[in-house]
């Protein structure tokens, strides 16, 4: 995993309303305790195509609210494409 992540927060229409940077998924988990670390990690893996598994139903709602990218990839213009 990367040390730096960029998180896009989406509204109901899928439009990015806010972008925040964090040092890790753990830091993101501490900032948003309503989400479990494992949920956020799965969103990170799914968003970055690092996991061969399909989108999990339990995280489908979370995937509609946020996207978690590697900061390196996000800065290259790959954000909000997936």
C-alpha cells in the first residue's frame, strides 16, 4: 500500500464535492470512525484496481460516497475515472 492517498467525496449524483489527502488508510479511518478500516481498505483496493475481487455488496453504498486513490495516480489525472 502507498503512504499517501487522496479521497474524493461524492454527492448522490456522483459529482465530486470535496477532495482530501491523508497519509494512509489508517489515518482516514481515524478521521471517519463511522467506517471500519477494512471497509475503507476494500474501497481503496477496488478504486485502484488492486483487488481481483468484485465490488462487495456491503461496501456498495460506501463506494457511492467516496473513492480512494493513490496520490501519485491521482496527481497524474487518473482520479474520478474508475
